[in-house]
C-alpha cells in the first residue's frame, strides 16, 4: 500500500501536529504489510525547523522533526522523496526555496541538504531525490558541479535513488513568464518523447528550458546514467 502527500501538509504552522495526527490514523489502519509513504520535499519541512532565531525554540523544532521521522519509520515509512533541484551556488541564488530563507547553522545549501539526508537516514528512512537541470544560471560548469556533488551523496549512501529532470515549461508558471520573450511553447500538441528525453522523469521536448542545448542534454543523460543511481520514465510509470 502506498500513501502520498506533499510538503504543503507538513510545512504549515501546525505541520508537526498534523503529521502526528496522520501517524495516529495510520496506526489504526496499519496491517502487517509495510507502508511505503512518499513525502515529497521533506527537506523543506526539515529546513523550516531552522527559521525561528530563538535557540530554545530551534532545538525544540529540530528534536520534534527527528522524533516525527522516527515515529513515521515505526509505522512503516521506508522511503521519502525530495527535490534537491541543484547544488550549484550560481543556480541556487535563482531558486525561491533557497533564497527565501537559507536558515541558521549552515553556510551552503549543500550543507543543509546533507544534514536533512542524515536526519532521515538516522531515522531508518531511505531518501530519493529529483534534480532539475535548466534553471536560470545553468551552464555546462554548473551541470558538472551538481552531478559531481550529487554523485558523492549517492556514493556515501545518503541518497537511495536520484532522478534527473530537465526544466519543462508549464502554463502560467513564474519561470515560463520569466523566459516568455525567449521561448516558443507548445502546450497543445502531445509530445513525442524519444531518446534522450525518455531517460528523464520530466522532459517535454516541446517545452524544454532554452538554456539547455542538445549537447548539454546528452551530457546530463550520459553522465547521470553512469554516475548516479537513476530511474527512467518507463520504470516510474511501471510502479504507478
């Protein structure tokens, strides 16, 4: 049995309270079969535990998150899925989730990500992640930087699975509006997804980031296929 919910549930002011209510309800319906509860962007929830500058409150929130993850594992949560997006400082400064509040106690986004992965793993929960290429500021150098640093996280056993994605424009989103004078989108025609686009979790050939050249896309595909623990679109669809 698979249960999914996103970080909007846990990221609100009463996130932990709601989370514990969920746990109690899951205890009621729990069977001997292990649950696979997928929490999208759990890193965001963990990151928010560092927003308040009051140290005592910070400590309470940190311990609360750790205990929450431990309880999730006790009722059968074995895996969470988060969005790392990028590990390049050049790209990160354009990402809202990073710029909004870097948080206390960390000097880089990579440090915060690694801490969040450690917290999950210490609770006995595997972590999978998506990485998004083609954000503002993306170059071949930033692509290689992210691939290398994510590779290390995977080799160190902190990431159970990594899925590469190509930034794809969607109607009325901020990134689509930002690039509107540089792109020609097609939200009507059903895309024909052929290699290498079929190797990505999300990659619509009709609406790919204008920053990604064919050479970049080939490089991302080749390098992540060898250096990351990857899954392709067919494997994702086969599990749904």
